[in-house]
């Protein structure tokens, strides 16, 4: 995770952002610290990368890479405003013993568009990540990547329209996907939780689950009720200050899969 030390809205690269809107930075910092504390209270380890001045979106560190079995793929941002973030995170990967950290050839916005579900990776495209990044990620990470096309610009990253609940279960917003992608999702995940705009307007699907506890925005109450019905344990937090930038909980949380297990410095 990366603290929102320099968090701000000074450019608009998605529909949620309007430059000039005042960001309450102390509130953002407090919400971020609460999220860190929430993970720690659930028994998860949180490691932190330093924020960099001039990079107001760096708090959304998940967009800067994907890690599977300790193997790290860096990001390449579509928008110039965020491009420098990728280098800082790649260096962190190198300095912290992640395996074969690599800067990709094609545009990919890390776990913004790549979501790991069990042994497969769902790969979003349409607004940010280049479809050619899917084969590149599959080769580097050794997992198949299933391509999904996003069609609603409010849901510009896959993780704004789809949340992973466990190794076999997802939740998603059907309206965010092309008809072909929707067919694929229905076939792959017939038991998926179906979300609606009452939750996604709060980025309710931008959630982090350990398979039981699902950390999600406290405003996503309908989704939370559905999760209870399915036997999950929702953990609501207020992360609303970050909506001003179109970011949420998952955007702020890169999962370092296998870091302790496979990486020398992580063990
Ligand atoms: N302002 C950031 C951007 O548009 C927000 C990124 C949020 N990350 C995410 N995975 N949705 O790039």
C-alpha cells in the first residue's frame, strides 16, 4: 500500500475526477490508515511503499503491477500523468526480492485490470490496458488470462466492475461488460454475485477479500447483505474521500501473492 501523502485531484483521466474539487487530505489519510488497521486486525501483513511528491494517484498502487507466486509484472500506464508511478513500484519489486520483476512492453494498469481468481487471471480492456498485454501477462506470470471488455467509461478498470470473493467466486456489474464478455462471465461463474449501481456508485466492487472477510465500502449495503447470504463476513469501511479520484479499496491494495513464500527478502 502507499499512503495518500500527496493525494489530490489535479487532472481528469476518468469520469469521476473533476480538477479543482477540493480534496480533504487529512480525511483521506485517516481513511487510508483505517484501511491499513482493518487489514492488520484481520491478520494480514501490510507493507508500505513511500509516496512520491507530484504523483497524486500513487495511493492507487494496485495499478502498478501484478504479483503471482512471487513473480512480478510491472505496469505501463496509458496516461502520461501516472506514468512515473510504474518505475517507483518496479524498483520496490527489485529491492524487495520479488522474482523476475519486469517492465511490460504493452500498456497494462496492473491489478486495476488484472484480477486473479484461483488459477486464472481475468484481464480487463476497453479503457486502459492494451488487449495485447493479456498474452504478455500470461507468459510472464504463467497463468491463463481471460480477456474481458469494459464498455461503460465510469467503470474504466476491471476492478471497478468486478470483485474477487474467493478462488472460484466473483461479484460483478453486468452493465459494465460487452455482450461477449458477459456470456463468458455467465458461463465461467454461474454462481456469481450480481451487483447493481446502488453499490457500484460507491465502488462497492472495488473490494478486497481473503475468502471469508470482504473489506468493502460501508455505503455498499446491498452488496454487503448479499455477501452475508452467501456466508461471507463483510467488513465495511469508509473510503469515500478517494471517490473524488475514481479510486477505492482494491485500487489502494496490491496483493503480493507468494511474497513470504517465494521471495528471499520477504521470507
Ligand atoms: N485517478 C486514478 C486513475 O484514473 C484512479 C485509479 C483507481 N484505480 C483503480 N484500479 N480503479 O487512474
